[in-house]
């Protein structure tokens, strides 16, 4: 019989869920308050009136960003020393991020897509584990670098109007020093790290530098997509990037798929000194569609096509069975439908017509056409 986990363990397991629910509830309340001054017809009209130049810029930046995301996996394969086609790596990486960005739980959803594709191409489970560790570290390096820079130069508390203190700049400095410290560690230490019996070789300094650059480019491009959709009056890019990274981070902490609601609520609050909610919300809706939904639709379509291609023999056999069934069923179905159609016409001709329908037809068609159609139907 299994013993119940201790109280402290249950609290640790429940804490992320509780924090996520609290963040989600606060974000919904913020959005509800902000939406009081914005009617849905006005909001939808503003969305549809988004200038084509902004849409084109956002779409192009999204495409470039997803191409940059493939660098995470390219560096991971260089880290494990595995040779694989760059086209396959880039395709699997972009598919994984298109799914995980929307579903959430990137470690689980993104790794599942990669497992489905990479194992087919000869990647072992041990190698896949190292790939996951590599791109996870890359993910945080850029967030620490850009987030630390924004905290140091333009902290978010200034954005919301609260007084700032030296401690916040100190936090920014520590975050900003994390990537160089990681790079220095790869120079000094060459022995593998052992985590619960799992050996993790240290990357080369060249790969570590590539991780920092790729991650910074990724985060900058992701923010630039939304920045391109904002109307005139938007803040400079660096303060905006700080607000964007804070909103993304708390959206991830909420464990809400795609940070929906949490991200939007925080962006409305953090950009309030420069833009009204009526200006920010339409841009956020368009950003959600361009950066999240369009890649998700493309990714799901590609995954479905890949699955059909992998099972093309079964699909072809199923099609042959359906053709044989259709050859037998179609004549009988058409006969039954013809009989039912004739029965409906007979009943319709033998029963009085509804006055409302006759009045409607009388406004549209001449009387002769109506009488002729009744005769022909009978």
C-alpha cells in the first residue's frame, strides 16, 4: 500500500496551480475593467482596419522569428554531435514551437513533437534528452540577457508608475551577467555535469556563444512582431521589450495555454503610460492571430499531412474499401432519395401552402411562375 505524500510535498505540487489560477483571475479582472471603455463593435472594427503595412511587417517578422527558432535545435544537434539534415531539423523545430507556443507546457508538448519526428530519423532517447536540455538552456539565456538589460535601463515598475529602487537595477545586473557567466563556465569546465546519474557534457564556448546570440535574436524578434502592430505613440523598443518579457514570463508561470488573458492583461497595464487600452487591445488580438494561430494552423496541417503520408498504405486500402462500398450503396441511396423527393412533392402539392411563404414568393416572382412550378411539381 502506497503511503500518502507529506503535507509539504502536496503544497509544493499545488502551489504552481494556485499561482496560475490567481494570475489568470487577476488578468481577467484587468481585461474586464479595461474593456468597459471599449465596445466590441469598436474593437472588431479597429482590428479589421489594421494597416496592411503593419500586417505585412508582423507576418514577415513572424516568419523570420520561426526560422530563428530552428537555431535552438541546430545548436542542440551540434552540442550532441549528431549529424542530421538541417532541413529536417529546422522543420521539426518550427513544428514543435508552433504547437508548444499555443498549447503551453513547452517541455512536454514541444518534446513530444520532436520525439515523434527525431526518433524516426535515428535519434535515441538519450540524445533527445540532451537536445531538450540544450534548447531549454538556450531559451533562458536570451530571456535573462534582454530581461536584465531592460530592468537595468528601464524597469517595468517605472512603467506602471511605482517608485523604483536600486535593488531592481541589481536584479537586472545579475540577470544580465548570467549569460557571460554561462559562457565562462564552458571555457573553465570541460568535465560533464552529473544530474541524478544523467551525464551532461559541457558545450563548447562556440556553441555557448551561439546559444546566447540565437536566444537574444529570438526574443527580440518575438517582441518586434507585436511592436510592429502598435499604433503611433508606442514607447521606445527597450522599455517595450521589458514589458513584453515580463508579460511572457508571467504568462508562462500561469500555465495557461499560450498565456491567453494573462499576457494581454499585463501588456495593457504595462503600456498604459503610452497607449490606451483601446489602442493596445486590437494590436494584441492581431498579434495573437499572426504569431500564434496562423503558425498553429500551419503546424497542425503539416503534422496531419505527415501522419497521412506515413500511413499512406493504410489510407489507400481504406480508400479502396470505401470505393467498393460506395459502388454498392450509391444506387440504392439515390433511389431512396428520389422516392422521398417525389413523396415530398406529392404531399406539398396536395396540402395548402403557407400564406407567409406565398406572400414572400409573390414579392419576388410573377404569379405565372408560381402556378407553373406548382403544376410541374404535382
